[in-house]
């Protein structure tokens, strides 16, 4: 009488052997990768404040910036926020962060997007006032992270002089981080930044007729 289970047992043993071999190859690759990453981390031992720029046409630039602000708060840092352009409507980020007045100083200093305000002189005036507040943060060593939300827009429309902005950024305390958001970051700013991320659009609900949703857009 033949053993009808033998082929199944043989197939299972082969599958188990292949899985074991795959797992071992993965372990070896990850071991090598860890050694490379550990070496890079060991070499990157400089501790200094950095400039981060989030730009591009995709969603998430401000969201990422506010995420970093909350992360900094988690490490016990004080945070200064200046919103350029925005300010006509309180966002979820503003409502949340204003609950922590001891940790966050929040200034929404715009009056709305340019297509809403339709007043270039007024926009320039508001942007310059916002930059004066930003400069106060940039001169304060007690603030660990400064978020300049939509500053790129103010620079794109030349409401502010990019060279003056860069000079003020470079004069800040050595351990202070700065996060700058908005479309159309000028090349001069990109050149002096330490980390630059360009966010691209793959798909957006707005193009399907879905309006801005509380909690995801504002």
C-alpha cells in the first residue's frame, strides 16, 4: 500500500527549506544594511539647528511643519509659529496649539490667500509685520523651533526680500530649528536650507468635487 501523504510531505519540506533560505538571505542583507546605516549615523554627529523647507504643489507641507512643531514640544522645546497669508480662518492646528500657551507662541498674521485679499499693498504690509514677529522668534535662544508657515508664498510674490530673510535666518541662535512651508520656495532659500522636501500631487479629492474637510485641510 503506497503512502499517499509522501508527496505532500516532500512539497512541504521543500517549501519550508525555501522559506528558511529566504529568511536567512533577508537576515544577512539587513545585517549588512544595519552596519552601513550605523556607520552613517556615527559619522553624522554634528548637533546644530537646521533649516527645513517643505515646498511643492502637493498636500502636506503645513501638516508636516506642524507635526515637527508638536514633536519639538514633546522634547520640551518652546515653539514659535508665524503664519503668513493664512489668518482669515482659524485652523485646527491653531485651535489645538493655542491650548498650550506656555509652550507655543502662535501668530496667524495673514488675511487670506492672495486671490481672496486681492490687495497687494495690504498683503505686503501684513507680510512685513509677520516677518517682524518672525525676527523676534529668530533672536530668542529660548525658542527651540520656529515654524514659518506659508513664508514661501510671501517670498514668491516678493512681499519680502529673500536676501533679507536669509540673512535673518542665518543670524539665529545656533541650536534653533526653522521649518518653512509653502509652494514656490525660491532657489536662494533652497540653497541655504539643510533639508528640502518637494511634495508632489498624485491625486487630490478637490479635483473630484470634494470640498475642504475639517481635520484634513484646515
